[in-house]
């Protein structure tokens, strides 16, 4: 049932309020709960997800173990060989739906196209919920092309992403004006609840809508309450100076999707280096790649290659650039002595973008203090649960948890 347009609460008002609420998850992800001093070597997680997958024949080595022969995509990463693991033959049990499975990349929630099932908390937000209170930003949720993200709060609400690397840099390192800080303090110290203000207006609405919409309103109210809690906790950070950083990273070419990813990762590195946050997701959904030499079509068109040799050649240029930027990010972490305390994941909901297949997800996993330098090859016909890797990562953070989503244990072979 749709929200009523009756005068009790006009739809225009609902949308106006919803505009505030749609920003709440972003504030939830970007505003801190004041915590203690950081430990000497804090653990971190950076999850990079790709909306259009990676062509597995160019990514996955033909042999497994520590003596694997690098695939075409991995040849440029061999100086990092001991810092990352290739994992093949994995997927999220029960997750189908092609592109719509983007929502489950980090939650591993079993969802299908057209399903009414609600998403569950994503890996990054699970980490931030329990361990994000020691940094200014408990987590960062980013997207190279839009505000959509695969990061979900505990109530199943999607967390809108920052979609501009310049905005990200300003958020992290540009000091707020005195007037802005005053407004933040006024909100944090306000004795009147946002819910108290809205309650009288929404009571009438609750009587007019059906059970489905009442459930949505309950989720909305939960988000408002969570915002209030975060704003009050945030007060201690308002007058804490942000880190001083020089010039922002080089601006990306907007017609080069991998370069936009690079610009975001450059700023993410600065965020980790300054301990501004420890948990990050970056969803790469850009479609424009014509600035890359040798590429004449859109990224989405190339992903539906149908085994065309010409399209595969162009697709390889795009995907190789993507992996190279991921490798450069690992190199920066290694040079800054952060890599052994930072888990870095590169994956996609699509194992085969050309056929919209969600099985055999591409997975590169680096850092975190693991013994890497190997290809973990599981069955391509009976996939191993990727949530097992997520559980391993949670335990690597020191969290006493025995299950995440559809995990069946920690990942076998990950040392």
C-alpha cells in the first residue's frame, strides 16, 4: 500500500522528511561515537566491490596452491604475491538475481530477484557497530557513481554512499566552520527528541497505511532514534581538529571508471593513515570507460561480451586497470607498514557478468597478517561459502563470533 496523500501528512511532507531520513544512514556511517585512544596496531577492513564482475578466465590461475602460475590479470601484482590470496569457487549460498544481488555482496543475505525479503547487516557495518567507536568516522561508505551501496544497517536499511572523491576528502580533512560546529552542538545538546516533534504528525499516518507501510515507518523511526544517539555521542568530536593533509589526490577522469576508483582509494589510504576510520566499503559502479586507450564501448556493454574477441580485448583493458589500481593501494599500505593490520577485499556479486551468474564470485583477498601467496581453489560446480571468509575476518578483528550470515565455519586453507 502506498503512503497516503491525505492532508493528515501530505506526501510532499513525507518526501521532505524522507529526504532527511535518507541521509540518516550516511550520518550513521559517518558520525562517530567517542571512544578510547587507539591501540598501537588497530585492525582495519577495506571492501572493494565491482558491479560488473571480472572475467574469470583472465583472473583465476589454472593451477592452485603456492606455486600457481599468474593469470593475465595478476602478472603485474607479483611483487605483492606474498601479500594477497586468490580465492575461486566461492559464492553466497541462496543469493541469486544477477545485478540485484549487489545488495548482498557484503551481507551475504539470501535474496532473489523479486523477493520481498529484507536485507541484513553488512560485514562493514557489523564491524563498525562493535569496533567503530574509536575513530571520528566509524565507517566510510563510498560509491564511484551513485549514492547506492551494498552497505546495510542492522534494520535492513541501505546506507547511502559518498559518490564524489572530492566530497570525501573535504569530509575527512576540511575543518567545519564555527557556525557549522555550533549547529552540530545545538542538535547534540537539544533536549527535544526528533521523534517527539514528528510523533503527532505520524500518528494519523500510521492509522491510514497498511501493515507493509507500518513496517517501513518502524524502520524509519529506528533510523531517527539511531541518528539521535549518534549525534549525542558525536558531541565530543565536534571541537576535535581534523587531521591536516596537504593537497587532495589527483582528480580523476570522469570518463575513466578505474581512475575514479583510484581517486577514492588514494583518499581511503589517507583516512586509514590518519586513523580517521578503520572500516570502508567502496562500490565501483561507473560505466564510462572511453577515456581508456583502446576502449570504444561502455563498460556495461563490454561486460555482456558473449565471448566476442573484440569486446573481450576491450574488457581486459578496463579490468586490468581496475586490478592494477587495487594493487597500487596494497603497495601504499605496504610502504606505510599498514598492510599486515588491514584486510583488503576485492570482489563482485557477479561471477559471470555476461550471463548474470552469481556463482564463482571473483575474490582477491590481501593483507591482514595472513599467510598469502596462494590460490585457494574450491569447486566451481559446488561453490564454497564466501561468508566463511567474512567470519574469518571478523575473528581476525578479535570479535568473538561463531557465525555470519550463511557461514558454516571459518574459511578452509586461509592461514
